[in-house]
């Protein structure tokens, strides 16, 4: 899994330009460091069985519904802020309390964020806290969850305010070319954000420590040395504070790049399965998927920001004609900008996620070539499906629109060298049991 700041969904158009990096790079790169192949006999050994339970189906379907309902509800709130005149009243209030433009933007967006967060809180509480506890995926207290939610909201606010102030200033100074200037300004901001996230933002939510000495660390260091990254930093995050699920990810850029294992992964998976997960993350690290993701975002924004400019200008003219805003340079027009970017980002999800699934498949291929242990990786994937209630074979539309990773059923089939998916071979079985 790759973690980097927002704006990635706006990079979808880069799919038209990214043919080169969509080639099966990891198979070639991994083969140089790990020349041995996985034998079919080994792949058939110790095959896990994923049982699709009623709880898994209900959890997955509820998650899908929450995503779409939350998206459309967010759009309705932004539209309502414009139609009701709330946005204009918040702008008038901000202009009364300070004459400084940055202060006005901070006050206006702070009030707007508070209103939107309050309106969206029931969905956030249900999806982020109550549902996770209901299905046994979290033991976090309500107070702890609320603290994390508040910190996340404040971080989003702190990051968004200067970007909004910059955007409004550019719209006022260069009405025809503001999207180009905004793109040029966002490139270093996004790069800096990816670099700083693991150093400043992530520690607000979790404690990170080096992987402790032991047999697992020794095996990981040997694997890293074989891969040509002997000094790759590997950290452990105390994610058990928030969840009982297991995972790992790669994050950061340049000297802040690192592989992070959740402590739940170390507690729940045997060493050989954990090694397969780490090898997958090493694939991201070695193949520089985070820099590629940054490039995807930059190229996507280069294409989509001019489109967003046209849509936002029409939207601003619509609301100005109804007396709700003064124009696109008006702070009250911020919901127009947010709604435009949100809709475009939503429409880009299928292409952006298709690119992500390709990258994750590359990392799986790298991990398989590095460990020569498809059964261990398959057991880890099967554990994620059963324990974390991950949908192994989602409906085609859901996979197309939402999945950033290949479905777990497909990943198991791949690492075991199956020609046909498990559903057809009978390994994926339905059950009415909870």
C-alpha cells in the first residue's frame, strides 16, 4: 500500500500518458536480485481457503454504501451552503472581524469546516467508530476515536487554508491563467507534503519505533540486502490503539521514505507471512512507486486544473446571477471550487484506482520473486480477508470504481500461480454463518 497526500485522484488523466511505467517492471527488476522462480508444486502446497461469510458481505456492502452516500451527501452540503446563502453570510462575518485576507480566509473556512464537519459527523461516527466496533475490528474508545477525528479535521484545515488563500489570490490577479499558476505552485507544495507527512503528520496519530532485533528483523535485513536496499528504514506503528486489523505501507519521499508495519501485523501473522508483506512493501520502495505517484498527480493536475477552471467559472456565474456570491474571487465561492474538485476527483476514481491496482500488482510480483513463498503470501492475504472482512471477489463495478488494490481473491490466485480464479476452482466458498 502507498500512502501520500490528497490530490492523487486528480491524476487520473495521466493514464493516457503513463504507458511506459505500466509495463511489468517488477518482474524484470526483481528477477535481477532474486533469479529463482516459484515452482508450481510449491504453489499448490498449503493452499488457503477463503470462506465468504455473511458478516463479510454485510460489512463490505455497508462500506460501499457509505462511500457513495457520503460523497453525494458532501456535494449536497456544499450546494446547500451556496443556495441557502450560508456561505455568503460566513464571508460577511469573516470580513467584519479582520481586514487581512489570510485572516479572512482562515476565519471563513474555519466556520465552514465546523458546519460541514458537524453535518457529516453522524456518518463519520458510524463508519469510523461504531461499525468498526460492531464487527470486532476495533477496541478504540469513543473518546480516543473522537480525538483522532478532531486532529484529522484540524490537519485538513491547516493544510487547506493557505492553499485556498493562494488560489483566491491567483484568481484575482490572473483571472484567465490562474489554473496554470496554481498548478506551478502546487507542485512543490505536494512534494513537500509527501516528504513531511511521515515526519510531522503521522506522529500526531501514532508512535513509530524501529523494528526490534530478532529473527524477523534479521530475515528482513537479509531480504533488503539482496534487494539492494540494505539501509531501507522499517518502522513499527502502534496501530493497535485504533484497530485490530493488520496492514503495512510505504510512505515519504527522499530521505523521509520508509516502510511501516502495523504492530497488529507483527502480533497476528507468522514471520514467513509478515516477510511476504514486507517484501511487497519493498517492491514499492525499490520500484519508486511513491515518486511515480507524485508524477502521476502532477501530470493529472496539469490537465484537470484548466478543466476545473472552466467548470468553476460557470458555476460561479450561475450563483452570482442568483445573488449568492460576487464572483469566483469571492470567499463565498469556495464551495464552488470544492464542489468542482470533488466531482472531478470522483469521476477520475476509476482510472486513478486502475493505476493503483497495477502498481499494487507490481509490488505483489516483486514480493513473490523476492520470497519464493507464494503459499505464505496467500495465507497472509487469506487472513486479511477473513479477519479484516475484506471482500475477496467484489462486484465488477465496485472493483472498477473503488478498489485501489487487486481483490484479495485475485491476489491469492496470482501468488499461487493459478490459471483460474478461486471462485471458479471452488476455493472461495459462500457461507451463511456469521
